[in-house]
C-alpha cells in the first residue's frame, strides 16, 4: 500500500477515529486509488481529524486537492489525490452507507498496530 495511505490510517487511528475502513478504488476510479472512511465522535472531532490529517500531509509534502464540510458538517471530505478521506459522525455514516455503496470493491478494516 502507498505511503500516503499508511500515513492517513495511522493519523486517524492515533487521533481516535473509529471504525476505519479502506476501500480499494484503483480498478474503477481514475481520480483516486483509495477511499478511507472513519467515524468521529462528534462534529468537532470530525473537524479535528481532518485538520490532523491535512497537517501531517503538508508536513510530508503531499498536496491537498480539496476539503469539503465545514464547521457544523457531519461529513468532512479530504481529497489527497491518491487517497480520499471521508470522516463521518456516526449518524451520517449510517445515512450515507458508503461501504454498502461500494460493497463490490475490496475493503479492509484498520485497527492500528
């Protein structure tokens, strides 16, 4: 797996994101290789998770293409080109069900080291 994907999973895990799931999009999506989906405890935590990933990406020289979902959003999207991170509150994750939408793609859960 790619260095940026490993960095993303590690930062999310260290900052207490829950239920981290990676969906391999390489065979079907020309714009990104992986979706990383996780659950935040609340809206504030979701913003903090995105901030930490963005900060670490910048430190390592990775570009952020886009960030969507501002201060009161229950879904924050962070696009790092090769990896797109979806940070949901628990309720939003149940509503949008991205894992079910992409159920035909390889998925893996990440639970840290």
